């Protein structure tokens, strides 16, 4: 019975390690996705700000 109990414990420990690795990988993917989304939002905001600057410059030139 000792051999069977040891095998069960070994399998259980292995399954827990695999489970932990999968959860960790999922967390990394989620973190990277959040990072990419944030970068995209920053780029969009920068592009909008530049558009407003250019529009304001053109409007200012037209006033002169």
C-alpha cells in the first residue's frame, strides 16, 4: 500500500504544479493584454492631442 500512496501523492503534487503553471501563464497573458491595451489607449490619446494641436494651428493661421 505504501507504493500506491506514494504514487498518488506524486501524481497529486505533479497535478498541482501543472495547475499552478497554467494559472501563472494565464496571469502573464492577461497582464500582457492589459499592457498592450494601455499602450494603444496612450497612442490614441496622443494622436487625438496632435490632431487638436494641428487643427488649432490651422484655425489660428486662418484668423491672421
